[in-house]
């Protein structure tokens, strides 16, 4: 079996362990939070549930069982991807997440595509350029990488939705997706642009670039066909982390732009101490993250086929 296939298999096994660890950590953290989940199910302290009602719910959901027994039941459900029923919504956690996940994935996928488009454009136009243009590109990427998503979202909303009216303040479909996606994409584009710029500039004087120029290729062709492909490799590695950060950033963006998605549901579930829903969303976010990292390994090999024989080879 090829060494890169073994690496992918090893990454999948590591991902399974990571998912179990994430679920376990969230389970015990939620149980450590002050408050009685039975009271939360009955509408919170403001609803003034009777002791009899609290005792009935406690017995119904098994909150009176030892913590390790509850953890064992949790692990069995986790293996079956059965997170139980939401305490507050009275629906299957899987159905609740399924109804919101599509919106969040559409947002994050669009943001990742825009981030790559912005970073590639910046790299091709400014990387390796002498003078003011190269410095401007580097400064713009550094500033973009440090922008807080909450602040950036508010600025884009006020400028392009409220003042200029180019996009809806709250909307669905493509027009309503642009500003939230840009809010997530611009900081990530800064990070991607920085790593691709460094690799791009390092590759300019490499033998393969000099050989391409010697064969008569124009500088634009060398930059687009050879240097960019080489520079994209560290960016692809960063994309796995980037997708995970986009999913977590979607929580903030969905609140700012009042969008449907798992972020809005997660905020509500945490406030209501809805343990099954919190665990389910956290697990799904972690699942998306580890799948993205596995796909990153595959994309790495697709961009540079030489890695099929070098990944995992002895040093």
C-alpha cells in the first residue's frame, strides 16, 4: 500500500480519537456548569417549577444516575451519532442540526472560496514585486489577518447594507450571503496571503522557475503556472485549520447578520443548558474540522503528485 494512503488511514484513526475526546470534554464541562438541567428543561428558574416536576424530569432523563453511568450512555449514543433529544426544542438533536447545518456550511464554503480568491489575487499581483506594490500587498495582508470578525462584520453591514444599500441588512439567498462570507473570508485571506507570499518569493529563484524562464515562458506564465502552484502547498495545509476557524467564526457572524445556522442554535443551547444540543453541535463542528484536515492531505497530494511516493517515507 502506498505510503500516502497509510498516512490518510492514520489521520482517519487519529480523527476518531479526537472526536471522542472532544465529546468527552464537552460532556464533563457541561456537567460542571452550575445549575440543574431538569430546571432548565422545565423553563428555567423563572418558570418556578415544583419540586415534584423537577424530580419527575430528573428521573425521566436519568440525571439521578451516577455520572459515569450517564457518560457510558453518552458514549454509546456518540458511536451511533445519536445525541438524544433537545431539552428545549423537544426534537431530535440530529434533526435540529440537520435543519441548520446547510446554511452554516454554505456560509463557510463560500468564505473559504472567497479567501482563496483574494489571497491568490494578492499573491499574483504583489508577491515578489519590488517597490511600493510589494510592500502594499504585504501590509494589506497583515492588517486583514488581524481584523476582528465581529468588528469587521459591523463595518461591512453599516457601510454596504445601511449606508450604500448594496446588500440587504438581513436576507437570504446570494445577496444575503455576500457580506457574512466576506466577514469570514477577509481575515483568513490575510493569513493565506502571508504564507503563499513567503513561499512564492522563495520559489522565484529556484531551478524550476529559472528553467521555465529559460524555455521562453513569460513572467506572467511563470508566476501563474509554476510559482503559484508551489506557493499554494502551505496555504492548502492552512486551509484545514482555516475551515475549522470559519465554522467557529460563523457563530459570531450569524449573530451579527441574524442568519440562521448552527451558530445561532449553539448560543441559545448554551444559555438554556441544553446539554444534548450543545454536545451535538460541538461534535459536528469537530467532525467538519477533522474531515477538512483529511481532505487537506488529499488535496496536498493532488497539487504535488511527488508526495505520493515521499509522504511517510523514512527520512
